[in-house]
C-alpha cells in the first residue's frame, strides 16, 4: 500500500480524485499480476533527501521502506524495525532492525544507512526542502542553520542492527514520521558512486522496498516498478510489476483505459458526471496541505 503525505505550513485542504479503476477481467494484464497505472505529471526526483512532490513520494513509498510502514488508515506497522523501545520520558527511541533487510543490489541494510540518510538530509549543503521535518530531533535545527556539525544529530548506530534516536522535545507524531520517505535509509556507497546523478534516473539508485524501478531516464513519461527479489518481505508482494504512464489529459487517459492499456485513470469533471454510475467509478479522498508565503522583504506599496 502506498501512503501519500505532504507536509507544509498553512491551511489544510481536502482533495478528492475521481478515477476509474478496472474491475474483474477488464484488464488483460490482471492474470499476470501486472497493473498499468497512470500519473498526472512527470516524476521529478528519486532522491530521498530532495523529493517534495506527490509523484516522487508515490514512487519512493513503493520502492523503499523506513523503520515503519503506514498501513490502512495510517496504522503503524513494522518495517525495517522489527521492535522499538521508548524511554520513560519519551525522548529516546531504540529501534532493533531486522537482519534480513537488504538493498536491491544485495548490500546489507544496516542502522548506519539511516544515520547517513538523516545526516545527509539535515546537512545545509544538501539543501533539502524537508529538513525542517527533523525538528525535534536533537540538534536538527542547529545543524540545518549551520550552527552545529552534522555528526551531532541525535541519531546513532550501535552495531549494525540497533538504531538510537534522541529527541530534544517530545514529538507526538514521531512514529508516523518514520513511515514518511524523508526518513527512509540511503545507501552511502550508491550516493557517492553516482554523485550528482543520484536519484535522477532509475539506474542511479538502489532500493530498500518491495519494488525496484526500471526504465525511468529522468525525463520520460513511462517507467516500471518490478518486484524486488532482495526485499525481506517479498513473499507478501503479490504484484510482479507496475507499469506507470504519465497521462496529462483526462481524455487521453480515458481512451487508454477503454482500450485496456490502463487499469486506472483520473477523470475530468464532465467525465465524472457521465460515468458516476459505473461500477468502476471511484472517489479517492486524500489530505493535502498548501501554504501561501507572503513577501516580507520587498516593499510593494508606497
């Protein structure tokens, strides 16, 4: 399951998507455990430290995994962390990681991968727009402001499979953050190997989740997620592949859906009115937060 979340400061808006989803035998690919899915715009980035948009997080959620997974109704489920111990004051979290977790290239996935990832994101040199989400973790704000060294962040690896996180204030939603892609691990060897190309195409990444990406060049309008044979929970991954296609026009999307080339497509308002009685018509609700930032430095009125 993929959970889409966007964190910003401002006014909350409830957004609804009107879609058609193939049922029964409407898709010739269903028997092959392959689905064909649409996205409304290009994929900007697969860099965990730099991604900020819904499309990127859709892909990161399907190809990577954090300490927890967010299930139905955002229920917290074990991910790479098989158990968690919280101190009495709620300021220290000790995660015990599963030893069978691996990267898609076969490398062992360890606590050090979380330490590296979090430090990379809060490092001002990375220029991560979501570094502020780490606020509340010891020294995160000072590191992001350039006042303290990156290695003072409140996260440390005790061996390969124990991760200790220290907070400087209680964060009631901390466990939910652990299922958000910005807190996923990153493979230091891959980041250093690919350099500035890291996360810009499917071949410049390694993956920790149920699928690995193929066929994305960084600018094309189609790509595929294939089942990751190195994923620790691969026995529970039922799909062998997901084919994604960017369809910016709802008319084009609907035509592809009718011809069996898509198993899901977004609808425009007129299409939704005409198809609202179809058994394949689905309303998908989601929470989204946007914000307006007012100009506070330039004088625009005399």
